[in-house]
């Protein structure tokens, strides 16, 4: 059971953070332009008037695109950087995993760095002695604990750093994307440890691009864009809004570039649309619907003989959720003239909650790509309180004891 109190552990009040970007390319240029320095620098506001409170026992996900201010906010909460304006108040013991190898001294061994990190986080040598074996066992790198960390792989760095952070009895744990490093077994171990922290009523602030972790682990999510808070509330709503921001950006980029042609080919995928049968375009796709995907092709050259259309539906992580094609369905297609629209009907679809993207590709009969339109259309499947994952099912439960 996760215990959340209404006592704030962190209070961020109207925080802004400015960085100065210098345009000189060298020290020589900086010295020569000393008197005209204002012309050769500009202000970048990583955070703009951010305010939020984090209650004891809660798990908060900070999400947003690169450059949105997530890591800057996390470092401000952790006291690593000071805000340009505004205040941050924090109570309790803090442990932070903000970047790979932070706090490690390259010329010290893993054992020496455990004691160094633990002392930075507030433990005495006697306390670290008590935790040491547990730290090493959790990290799984006992064979290398007396090796200088400059010889460690990135995975070994994270294993040791995470092991120290979770064994110093923190009230507040800050984690910045480091769970993306390491093998699957260690990632599962880290997630299990985070869940045990939640059950103990500890407070966790997590920065990640793994949106599934946000909806699975967090009871609240904050969406940042251009240094400001866009949404603060239910994780699935924050993830949905973030996906919409990404989709808007993708559409503008796609409009500027328009597909990926193969040199010398005149036929192309011109347009793709997707809808659920019996529903309006853009309306959410419900489990059990028939999904209709229309692909319009154009050809400015001679008639194209021996062609096919392939579909692929990806989730937001880029993983393939479904794929098919006209050749797989033994469709006999006449030569492609100027313009043609083909339609796929996927019956009784049962995609899990989230956003999905439709990719369409024109190929020849040897499956060589003639033209592709990635993420040409998208559809949304509503949030399901009963389950998570890529497949929708109605669960039943029975206690057979």
C-alpha cells in the first residue's frame, strides 16, 4: 500500500533559471570581444515561473521533450544548481541520481567511491560499514568493487550509484533517466526497489522518457514545455497531452519534408487516413472496433507494375504493434496509374490504451521500398483503469484457494 500524506517535502515557488549562452567559439574570441560581450551572448531560460508542491510519500514523474527543463528542475530541487529567481524548500534526507557517474572519482575504486558517495549523502563511516555488503550485493559487481571506476562500463556505474542511493535511507529520491542504462534484470531490480520505497512512504521524483514507467509508477505527473508547466495532475492525462505535443511537432516536420522517396522513383504514398468504422475521423478507437486504414498513392511516371502496399502500426515507443500488407493478403493489384486509393479493414481490434501511429510503404514485389510515409496517421485508444499494455482484454479474477 502506497502512503501519501499532505505534508510537502518539496516546495518550488515561482522558480526561474537563466543560462547565458556565449557565441564566441574560442578563448581568443572571448578576449577580443571583451568590451562587446553583450553582442556575443544570449539568455536562455530553462525554467520560467515554475511552482509546485510535492507531498510526502508521493511519486512524481517529470516529462517533456529534450530541452523542456526537466533535468534543470530536478537539479534545482536537489540543490545542485541555484535558481535565478524564486525559492526551493526541501526537508528530509536527499539521495539523487542525476547523471551517469555523478559523485564518483575516476581514480578511486568502487569500494572507495561507495564510502565517498555515502559520506556526501550524510552517512558516517560506521553506518556505511553496516550497509556496505548490501550495497555491493545489490549492485552485482562484487568482482570489480576494488577496481578503479574509470574502467567501469556505463551499466556498472549506474548499478553502483543506484545501490548507494537506495541504501542511505533517503526521504527523497531524485532519479534522472539513469534507469534506461543497465540490463533488463537490473532494471527490474531497480523498479522493485522503487516500489518498496513507495510502500514505505518515501518520496520519489522521476525524470524519464519511458512513458510507460510514468503511468505505471507515478501517482502524479508534471508535463514541461519550454521551461514552463503545461499540465500537473493524473499521469495518463499528462502522457496523453505530451503525445499530442509530439504529434503536432511531427506533423509540422513531416509537412516540411514529406515522406522518404527512393531516388529515381515517381510513385509515392500521398496520404493515409485511419478511423474506426461507424465513428467520426479523429474519434477514439474502442476495443472491438473495426479499424479502416485508407492509403492514397500517386504516380507521375509510367504505369507501375508489380507493386504492393505495406502497413505497420507502432506504439509511442516505436515498437511494432501490428503489421500487414497487400502481398500477405494475396491481393491482385492492377498496374498503378496516376492515382489509386486502397483500403485495409482490421476487424475487431484490441489495442491497449495509448496512442498509435500508422506507417505506410509502397514496395515492389521483391519488397524493395519505393516510397514510405512514416507516422502518416494516428489514432488514440482510451485509458483503461483495469489494465496496462499493448493488448486490451477484459480481466476476470477468481480466488481458487
